[in-house]
C-alpha cells in the first residue's frame, strides 16, 4: 500500500511533504512530486501538511483522482520522456534532486494562465 500525490500538486510543488517523509521517498519531477509506491512506509506524515490536499492514502483517493495511483507508480516503472531507463527504486529522492521531467499525465495537464 502507499500514499499517492494527485493532481492538486501540479504547479504547486512547495515540497512541504518532503520535509516530513522519514524515508525520503517523495521524488520531484518538473511540475509535480511523486511518491514511490514501494519505498513509502505508509506513515501518513506527509498527508496533513499538504496545503492543497494533494496527498491521499491510495484507498481513499476520490474517484476523479484515481488515475494518479497508477501515475505515481508509472513515474518509476516506465522510461520518462528524455530518459532512457526507468528510475526503478533509487532508494532516496534527495540524492537525485529535481528530475525536471514528468509523466505524460502530469505533463499534459493544462498550464495555469
Ligand atoms: S505538500 Fe502537497 S503541494 Fe506541496 S509538494 Fe507535497 S504534494 Fe505537492
Ligand atoms: S506516507 Fe510517510 S513514507 Fe509515505 S510518502 Fe508520506 S511521509 Fe513518506
């Protein structure tokens, strides 16, 4: 099981959740952050600090945000645009820093005016 970062994070990404995560499993793309589903230990510490309610326990995702469960996993399991290999399980986000790339779902989200 895992927590999931969904659509409200897009173009906000203030990183408040990152400071709370005890296992450094919240990775930064270009327009959103993503929780690694295998590295997350389900502690729930990130969820209450998000200012836009973007973080959900996977079973509690509203129906409209369900696609983000698979999308967080996809960020690690599939090659990202411009990167040859999937990220896999890096074992920590800090050492990678901002990756500057997103899943197609996040990248296709309309940009703010
Ligand atoms: S706290 Fe919320 S808005 Fe901020 S980076 Fe984390 S998920 Fe995104
Ligand atoms: S639930 Fe805990 S382990 Fe999982 S991403 Fe949030 S802070 Fe990190």
